[in-house]
């Protein structure tokens, strides 16, 4: 298989000298979001059935529910039959070769780059050396002897109980903020290919961490502090509308200031001071006292730690990139910084705009250095670099601001030199409508962010990008023609993803958005069926077979006994029986309960313990396997029933599969036969 039509370069950055076929290099360079086509053996039938049942769960009319379910089962059954006769595509063959290449070269890792939309192939040894060097900075990190997860989880839950006792949280809401099965946050690094030496950017994944749920409560309460300064740029569209046509005076200069490593350098003592100073803003929204709120800040912000391989590391300085509150506390400090700096300047600052750690300013050209020095005086940890306009041009976000000879500003769509042209590959097993939306959004963005004089050139750039990602020339020409025939107006903030009003319009039934796992030939037909018969439901496709599965798992893996939200299977060690169950607790906690039930003959347990006691058999609890993963209880319970029906000799009760319609019997029987 050759590269995608129109592409003459790879999107893979190779930091190792290794030979590979062109089709392997092409696959390794694909975007992690590219969805791979399914085979008969990998078709996510259980996910699709579960999605359909969750959508039908809101249908009150039982006759209508049965009719839609029957039609859905027919679509799924026919779709499975079509997959059996489906030939292997060139992309399937190339993916198989790429997977074999990575298995044969276990000394290499494949990951995405920090910026630039490229994939990176580097040696595992070099990656761990760079991570070791990063974590070796004793000013920021400190290795710990023990895992602090349980202690922090207990402290978080005790705080929730305290808030309930004080009446600050409704009793029925406490489970929303409590965590019973927390795991340590995980750190990994993404290569900064645009910088010399290719350092790693540390990212901390906080999924399942002990303070995750409580952090959302704190985040909502910190929201008023964002209103202490009106400097923020919400998106490129709003900034473009403000800058296009602006006239700069003689002696004025455009500059951008950038904080060096903002997140790991956020001074947390300043955050505490600012909360105390502006407590009146927060106090209006809650009955929580200042002391209790500072305890919440301490447990959600100040106790930063993470796991790297088998080690646990405390973060001594700043906040982790990836934390729920990281951008909020960084934003609070940046707003206070601007409020402190601006009054000290010996001139009237015409404009300052902030986007996370980037600042855009219009300054007198003879005051740039002293302004930078004033910014750097705010706190020793927060140091700025400066970029001045060159030849009347300055990039900011994905805009290039251009000053003409009269000082008037125009804007051009800007892409950094390190950026690749990678977008959603046309070969991806996404819905066709998704590919069209991707192409239209790219075209619309390039044109809306550009002043009139740059639009024709940007049409050519976008066309080249789309061709490089496999989009047919005829499709590109058609979309360009449609775009040219319509007026390309400015995009509003609301168009860019935010909403003005999330309220319910009186007299109109609110629409419910439900996910449906995407599989070609099946899911589009199911979507038409469901949206036709369920007028208040909007079905949105989910993509779960992404090429990111080829990427190396850089985060530490939780042992099976600490995993939760799973459907599991335990085999009997003395016969062919098995037991299928589900749990939201740690798997080790659930297994401990099973063991206890097997020892207590006089207590009513599960069918597992009944089988063990009546037959005198022992179950292989150490060999427990995870059959499926679902965090939501209703989905997990339904998946459990499906897996009971798929496993021979289950000792579960017959009533454990109540709720599975007989219309799925043929589908499940076919899956069961394929397993044997």
C-alpha cells in the first residue's frame, strides 16, 4: 500500500535509525484519532446492543420499544453477515504489518508529539532517560516511599461528610463527590519535536484520582475569580474580529509574552493569598467557610502527586498539566499579575489579551524591555520571554497579525513552522458526514480567520492539506465551490462551541444526545431508525477502534486487583463452571467478598458461593479475568447479562439475564458459536 494520494511526506518523526516499509511508516504516522475498520472477530456487537438498549430505555411506550428493538436487531444481524464476506482492505494489511513491526521492535515506542500533529518513534531507553532527567529536578519533584492514594481518598471523603454535616452539600449529592476506588494519577511525557534536544512535556492523567470529583466542586466555586480582570481571549474568532482593521499608531509595537513552564511554576502560596483576599467573591456562592474552602484547595491542589512506573512522586512546585484545577489556578494568578503590572507602567497600555500562558500586548516601542522587566518582577518563579513583531508581522494563536504601511492590521490564518498538515485521514473508518464536517471546518476556519486579501491563497493551502490526507480532488472542488457560493461571515463565540443559554425552551421537548458505537454498515442504519422513531433523541457516533491502540502505553498500568467498573469472570478450579459478575469496587475487594461468602455456609451469598459450598469446589480467584469495562451502573449490569449468555456453564441464576430481549438470541448464539 502506498501513502495516501497526494501525500509526499510522512507524518512520522523518526528519532531512531530504523528501516521500515513505506506502508508501515504511513500507518505509524496516521493521526491517533483515525478509526480502523472492524473485522468479524473484532466487531463491537455487545457495545452496539448496549448502546441501543440505553437509547430505548427512555421510551415509555412498550409496543414502540419492542418494534424499534426488533428492527435494530435485524440491522445488527444483517450487518454481521456482511462483515463475514468483507475482504481485507489495503489499510487492514498495512495496520497488520505496522503492528508486527512494533512487536518485533519492542525497544521502540510510538507516541504523539506535544505539538505539530505528528507521531514520534523513539527508543524506549531514550524516553525513560528523558523522563528520569525531568523527574530528577529536586526543586519540583520528590520521590516517595509509599502510595498516598488511600490517605488522600480518606481525607477527601471526610471533607465531603463534613460539608454534608454543615449543610453545604445536599445529602443525596454526597456520592457525586465521594470516591471509593481511587487510583494514583499517572504521568507521561510527550516529545517537544519543535524544540532543540526534543525534551518531554510532562502530562498527568488524573482519571480515577482521589480528588478528581471534589475538584469539580472547587472549580465551580472559583469561577467568580475569573471576573477580576477582563483580559481573556476565548478563541481565535473573537480575537480576529477585534484585531481585523485595528489601526496602530506610529511608535506602537505588537509583542507577545510567554510564561516559561507556567503550570509547574504556579506559586501556590499566591493562590492561597488571592483566595483569602477575594473571598467575598466566592462567599456569595456558597455556605462553605473560608477555612474549610482552604482545606478543599489543599487536598485538591496542594497535594499533587503521581505514579511513574512503580514509583510515586510528589510535585513540590506548581500544578500538574492535566489536573482539573490547573488552568483555573494558573488563570487566577495570571489575572492578578496583569492587575499588578498595568498600574505600574509609566504609560497607558493600549491593549493586553491573554490566552492561558500567552499574552498579546500593544506597547510603545521604547518601553518593551522595561515592561518585560516589570512582568518578571511579579514573582521569581514566573518569568516571561518576549517576541516582537518582525517586518510588521506577529503570530498569536493561529493568527498572523499583519500591519500595513498605514498601521492598519489585517489577519491571516497562521500555522507554525513545526505544524504538519495532518488532519482526519479520508481512509479512516469514520462516518462520511464526519469527514465532510472535518473538511468544511478546516476550510471555514482558514477563511474566517483571514482578511479578504489572503483567502484565495488559503483555499489553495487547505486544498493541499486535504489532498495530503487522502481527500478526493472532486470532493475538495465541490466543497470549495459550496463555500465560495456562500458568504463566509465571522464566526461567533457561540458557533465555536460555547452556549449562551442552556435552559429549556417552554413547550419544546429537550433533545437527548446519546452515543452509538460506530461500525460501517450497521451504525448509520441504526441511527436513521432510532432518530426516526424517537423524535427527541439525537444519536452521536462513538469511535472506539482508533489507531491510538498502536501507540505505546506510556502511563503506568494499574494491577488487575485495583481495577474497578468491570464485568469479570471467575472459573471453577474443579469443574467447567464459571461465574460472571460486575463491580464498581476494586476487583480485589469483590474477590475478597466472594472468598468470605464461600467460607460462610449459613449466610446467603451469590451463586458462586452456593456452587462452591454445595459441590465442595474451589474457584480460581487469582485467575479472575476482566470481560468488559463500564463505569456506568446500568450499562455495566446490562453487559454482565450479555456475558452470562455468552459463556457456557455459567452458574449464575437464570434470573440474572432477565431484561435481555429474545430478539438478540440469534445474534448472541452466533457469537457464542464463534467462540467455541
